[in-house]
C-alpha cells in the first residue's frame, strides 16, 4: 500500500477527532457535517460510496461499510438553501423538461458543476435505485449511471394496489440475494451476515424510536411540530442501521417526553392542530411555519416523515433480512390511494387534528396524484377541511407567496369558525 | 376501398364501435398500454379495446387529477366518468409510469367497473428473476380473468390467440415496411388510422382485412413513382394526432418509421408459439423495444432509435412527446445526444391535450425539414 501523504493523515485524524467530539454532543448539524465530510473523504480513506434512493434498503450497505449518500436528501438541502431554482434552470438548459422532478433536476445539474450548498455530492462507486417511492428515480439513476459510468442495481418493488401478493414477495426476496451479490462484487469482499443482523436490529430500533418521537406530538400541546420533524428526519433517512441514530433519537425522545410532562408546546399558543401531506416546500418551510404559528396553528404530524417508520409491523426482529422484502415494498407511497387515505384517517384520529394541509407537489406524481380523492374521503369520513397548496418541493418558481398566504388565511377562518374561536 | 372506411369509422367514433361490440354479446376489456397481454383477453373470448384520451375538454377528471398529469391519463378517466366507456366490461392496467399507476387506483375507486385488473409488471426486464416474476403476474391475470368471465383459458386457446396476434403484428409491420420501401403509396395519417383502429377492431375481422390492404399497397408499389420527400422517424409515447402526418408531409418530409407504443413498439417481435404460451408472451415483453418506464439497460432505447434511423435510411428524428410524460422527458437529452453524435438532426415537439395552431406547427416543421 502506498504511503499516505501527511496532509491526508492529518485530515483523517482531524475528522476522527471531530467525529468523537460530536458523537458526545450529538447535534444534528454536526452529525450531518461529519457524515458529509466522511463521505467526501471516502476516496482517501478507501471506503466505497453508494448513491441510494430515500426509500431504498440501506442496511446491507451499512453492513458492508459502504457510505450511503442520498441525492434526495441533497435535493432537500439544495431546496432549503434556496439554490434549487438555479440548478433546475441549469438542468433545463441540458434538455430536461421543467415539468420533471426538481430533486432530479437539481441533482443532475449539480453533478456536472459540483454546485449546491456542499459543493456537490461525492462521486458514487455504485448506484442503488429502489422504485418503492416512484418511477422517477429509475430514470434519474439511469441518467447518473450513464454520467458516472458506475454499476446500477435496481431493487424493484412492485406496486401494491391492493394487498401484498405472494409472487411479489418471491421476486423481491430474490432480489435481496441479488443485491448482496452485487455489493460483494462491487466491494470485493463477502457480506458478514452476523454484522448485517446487528445492523438490521439497529435499523428497526431506530425506526421504532423515530415512531416514538413522532408519537409525542399526539399530546396537546404538541412538543414539536412537523417542521421540526422535517429537520430531525435526516438521520433516520441517511444513517438508519447505525448506533448514532439510536443515541440521537433516544435523547430527542427524552427531551420531547420532558416537554410533554411540563406542558411545553412547540408554538406559543397552540389552538389548532393540522396534518401535513406530501414533501415539504423546502425553500419556504420557515415562512410557512411562521405563517401557521401566526394563526396559532401547529402542524402536529405529517405523512412524509412517518414514511420512515410506517412499515415496522412487517419487520421480523429476528429475521430482518427476509422481512425487509415486505417492509420495503409496502411503504406509504407504494400502496393504493384508498390505503393511503386509511392511513391519513388514522393519523387524523391519532393526532386529533382540525384540518389537513396538502401540498400538491408538481415534482412528485405518486405522492400528489390521488390527493383530491384522499381529500374527499377525509372530508366525508371525518368532516374536517383540507387545504390544497399548489407548489413544488424545490423549485421556487412554482410558489406564489401571496396566493398561498390568502388561501391559508381563508382556510384558517373556516377552522376557527368550526372550532368556535 | 371499403376497408379504409371501416378504419376511419372506428377512429371517428370509437365509442359507438365499442358499444356495437358489446351489443354483439362480447365482453369488452379496456386497456391503455402496449404491455397489455391482449392474447390472454382474446383467449378468454373477450375483446381487447385500447382506450385513448377522448380529446374533449376535461371536466369530470379535473376533480381527480391535477393539471400536471398528462392528457392521456386525464382524458381516459374523463371518458369513463362521462359515461362514454359504459360498454367496457372491465379494464386492465399494466404497471408502467407513476401516472398510470394512480389512474388505476382512481379508476378502481371511482369508475367501479365490473372487472378491474392490475398487471404489476416488473420495472426491469433484464434479469432472470424479473422474467420469472413477469410470468407469475401474467399467470395471475389469466386466472383472474378466467374466473371473472367463468371461462377456461386453455393453452390451446392461448396458442390460437398468439397466432392471431402474431398475424396482426406481422401485417402491421408489413404495412410499415411497404411505406418505408416507397413512402408515396400510403399517407402517414392513413397508416396511422389502420394501426390505431387495429387496437380496437374485432380481431377476427381484422385478420381478414389487413391482407387486403397489404395486397392493395403491394400492387400500388409496382406502379407508383418513388416518393421524393425527406425521410424522418417519429419517436415518443402515444400519438393521438393524425394531423401531424399531413403537416409533416406538406412540409416536404415523410414519416418512414416510428418508436411509438401506438406504432412499432406495438407490433415489433412476435410471440414464439412453440413453447409455454404464458412464458412466450412474457419473453416477447422482455425482448421487444422497451417503453422508457421500463428498464432494460441504460443505452437500449438510444441504440434502438439509432438502429431504426439507419435501417430506414432516415435523415432526421422528430421527438413527439405528451406534456408531463416523465419517462420520455428523462430519456430525451441522452437520446438526442446519441443522434447528435451521429450527425442526425432532431427536433422535439411537445403537445398537451390539443395540438398547437397549425400555422405554428407548420413553421416549426418547415424549418426542421429545410435543415435536414
């Protein structure tokens, strides 16, 4: 092995020191910073990098010591830092239609210019695409497979319009074996199945903790809002299966329980409780949160962040690997609109909400097409109003502040009248 | 020739034709996609009928689909909710893109036809396990349909159906080839009418009609002068606009082939009838030119388009897309680049429900045709 240059050794030591330091403090920002530093220095430390979709099976990667990197998480960061519109325009100049997903457009453009808030993602050694969230990721990862010229593994999770069929289970289960073989080839080493079991246990524990954190908002006043959940979500998405997640959410859960015990709400005067549907409008989360708070309305729960803990019922603690097939196939976006509506109704009851804010997201067809039907079902079954906001998760050109503001005011008027303000 | 009148009659009023089929006691099964195993529907004694967007103003479907959903999906639902598709005894939804996926849900929840089948095909078509899964879902569809219609779909019936559809596909391909050999012998919109009507017409009747059309064109070919227009290829998804052929021809070009699911992707590759029929139908789907919503390698579609362009001696390609069709829009930049590298000019034309004004289209096509 070549002797590493001193500067590299120095940097690695620095990162390690920082990691240890932040592991004690466990602040989200620092954890994510270390995570991206590790990923960006993977070339030096000799670790492999896989780009993976947000709903993809990450546990085998963790078990193989591959660093998972999430273009969708990156897309959210780009959106939140308001750098999305420029990158989307760049993608359009490359020939991609402005009607395409803005995560995909941002990422495709970003890869060619190393732009965005962290100067681009580290180059992948392999791409793992799981289509349980959409068909868009398939096309997006094909684009990146051509651009980076690296192997692409497609983990195909057939859509479950009604129920879960046995032929689907057979097919997805077989692909888990193919996935492991793919990783073994890409990494040049065998999978340590014992380690994978440990990672599986940690993943499940992390998901349960995340569920417990989200469940604290069933209390009134809610100790945190969905906007907080959008922030704390990063870990269950990116580092699921590592002990870091357990530590972080354990502390967060304690903090939330403490707030509940002391009756501290996330917003000063919670009078109205709302449910959020769809991916956040990343560039406008702060504005929206302040806007709702000005009406004493709290977004107490959402269908988005709960998607990362919605299938624990299908996971077998003692046989994580086999049960992954079902858990990854039956996630929220891979089921029929009627089943999604039932999930929403359950959340309406659990979180005792007065209304729903639906983000009709131009970028995300599987999430948005069907919202009108869900809206009608909720209004019929629970008699609560639903507000539909037309926007986009990253591309600010699809957001009209004055229009959304007026609609929120009108919506809140209805809620106030219904509740007898 | 009366055969032409028949094709045009169906195109002009597909609803009446569907109702007529129903009136004759046939179970009409609607579908939206070239991955529908028509052979199985036919073997069950039912009539496969491809549903296109009505082209009318969207009214009912607006209550279910946002404006950023493609006109094919919104238009199909519109037809059903408006009651135009009351002749359907069922609908089949092979899984392709995100919008069709949600169309199936919304159809099931709101149209509530007597029979609703999802054929959740694999998204990748290039692995052994995907092939086995493809066979599984086709078998499942066979059982579901048989039990709904209370018929037995025997292997013999399937083999007979495969023969019928191989014949139809072979005839349509022959028509395309005749046009390629001498584009002057049949207008683009006439050929379009034949292919589109073939997806709705009684198939037993169709197998008798197509050879007559072929014979007529073969005779014409011998005497016709070779057409001098510039040869181009169309590429995209569904084409529901026969007018574009006329406008292209008036601009001095002629369409010699396409990569449409309402065109060559519908008839390319026949089913091997010397093996298990379901496995053979599955194999055809794995091998025929792929829809962009499916995966079969990362360069396959670009290579196929280049191959078509070279084989048909075309001088340019027109990408013809439905607005909001994500799979095609994602593939466009790389496919265009493939063509650019080979010095093949191309243009992209995107349509929503209605075509843009004729003047505008004419200018764009004329500019393109001058360039190639």
